[in-house]
C-alpha cells in the first residue's frame, strides 16, 4: 500500500483506478501537515517531537453532495454556495440597516427554477433568524394586473415598482421589511440582495 | 475562436520536464551498458544482438529506444482541484459581455513567463471579444482613461479590470520513483506532479472588488511503457471526451479555464450593474466660502 501510494497510483488524479468523471466530483485542497493534523485528527499522523523523516504531502478531497449532472448547472451553481449567500445577505441587511431591527422580516426569492426559489427563501429566513431578527412566513401578494405589468419589466425597474405596490396595496405593512434574493440574469451564478422598506427599494449587494 | 493549451495557462513550468528528466537518466545509464554489455544489458536489448555488435551500433540502438520511450512513454493527466470545475452557465459563443469594456492584465511570475503571459492574455482577450466585450490587454493595468476613439464615440456602460496571476503551489518529482520505474523497465510508472493556482481578480472602474477567485488544478505526468500502453488501450473503449491519453489534458484544462473565466467576467458584470444602480446620485456641487451677494438674484427696487 505504501509503495502504491509512493508511486502515485492511488492519488485522486484520473487514471487506471479513477475516471475523469469521478475526479470532477471531488473538491480537493493541498494542506500543510500542521493544518491537516488540526483539521483531520486521526486521519493524518502528527509530526513527532523530532520532526518528520520525510516530507509528506497532504491532498484532502471532499466528494460533492450530488454527482455532477444530477441537478441542472444553474441550480447547482446557486445551491452549492447557498449557505454563504444567504448568510451574507442576512448579515448585510442587519448591519447596513440597524434601524430595521425591530421590524418583522419577510423574504422573497427569484430564480428560474421554482424548487430552487423555495430553497433560497428557506435558507434566507434561517439566516435572518441567526441574526436575531423576527421572521415571518407570510408572503406579500400582488394582484394579477400588477404582476402582468411587472413581468414585462427588467429587474432594474421591476423590483422598485413591486416594492412600491406591496406598500401601497398593504401587502407589506409599515412594521414589515422585506429582503429579496434575486438572480438578475439567468446566466449568472450569483444572487443579489435587495431590501424593501416602506415602499422604498434598495440593492444591498 | 482559437483555444489555448494547458501550457499557456500554467506557463512553461512543467513543459518538457518529463522528457528532460528521462533523457538525463538514460544518458547516465547508456555508457554503462556499452562498457559492460553482457551483465547489464536489459532483456529487450539482447534480441537484436547481431545488429549491436559494435559499441557504436549499440549506442545508436539505445538512443533510438530512448527516443521511442521519451516520445511515447508520457501520459499527462489534468485534475481540477477547486474552482476550475465549478458550474458554468454562460455559453462562451454567445454575446454575454456586450457593452462591456475590460482591461485585462496577465502578470508574469510564479511560473508564468513573459511570453506565456502574453499568449494567455491574447487568448483570453479573443475569448472576451468573441462575447462582445471591448478588451485591452497587457502585463499591467495601465491604460489611457479616455479609451480608444471608438469607445469615446459610444462609451460602454460597464468597465471592468481583470488581473490574472499564476502560482506554483507544489511540485513533486522524486528520484526514487524514477529508480523504481527503471528497475522494472518502466512497467511501473514514474510519477511527477505539479499543483498550480490561477488567481483571478475583477474590479470595477473605481477599483471596487467584484470577484476574487482562485482556480487550482494539478498536472500529473506518469512515465512508463506500462502506463502508456494501458492508457492508450483504455482510450480505445472510452468515449472521446473521457480519453486520458494524447492531448486530453491540455484540452480539458483549456476548456475549464476559459469557461470559468467567462463565467467570472459575466458575474462581475452583473455585480457592477447592481452597484451602478445602487450608487447614490451625485450630490449637487456645494458652494465653498462665505455666500456672496446673490449675483443672479433680481435687485429689489
């Protein structure tokens, strides 16, 4: 086994024992011994008190939750980093608008896929709760005429108009604030956060 | 659109390292063969003994074998480690970056030579131009703020600066693997490895950081008749996009790198759009110093 490792036959690179597709399902990083022993205790032998005899190389690989191709690429791009995206948006909302701390927060998400939209909204609500904010499951509604107009607009115009309509129609009360996570373009892998407060819309990030 | 190769992307750090190391090793072995023919000559060299009666003929035969192995015995594989194989949605053949100006800089160093940096920049420039962007490239981000005459006529709405730097993260080429490989007549491969990183930074015109990502990958070279044979026989059964031999490593790395760069540029463009919209409107210029006697105000009779 040691010899095979030494010969590089069991490295995560594609070859006799691994196909290219299998390798693409791995996220790898090269670590120094100290970091590897700290982050993966038991899996990596610690350096002895007299140092180590030979230089060791540690490459740590994690398998992706779902193999490549299981989900569409646009969904995969958003869902892989959803935790960081949602936490970042919630942090930005809490830190940039401390005056809205006492409000009840509603969440709106927009993505090409309905299933992904639901997941984004759920993750964002959790992230807001982690920031110590009050969150509601209520969804602000718009009437059919508003929706017809809004769907013809681009994101730059549609979101400020929607925000104003939510406020005017009473969908968003004066005690509410709304955080939206939006995929502004179907080709983008990032989500942008916007805030609606008493009919005024602003992009946070 | 012409696509670049892996060598353009990671520089010439490793180009030819396999064959150089191999040649050096054989240079050391060859004289010993000719001095002590009977005891050290490997089995495959005893077959044409009539041809190799003289030392000169033996050297020619040995050199031919060296050349044969050096040119056919290397199998290079590419492994994306992080960033390079992240999901990409944009299609690089579509006009994704229309109305965008990009100042591109490929900084030499860290294994990327000046000529490789120039070649990389040229290819990335073509990549973005094919997607509709107006691109200027160089080794540093120095540019006339007024832009070209055609830009002055119709200024693009988004202005980005992209900087690409390279790093050699790790390199391994242990002599023991070569010894072990040669002692088995290269049936067991000698393995060398290079881990590289490309740091990509994209900012808007004001210098605000829009995207910063590190794309990391490995190039593993296996040398030996055994691995070469197994790989190429395996390639006969694999679909073409899963081939391991030939130019597959260059092709895969180039595809990953250019697709990922396109996605990063597009995401940065969208981000820059959001910042442009979110930016507060410029305040009207304020008068400094004590107010004068309102020169424009009508005089009261």
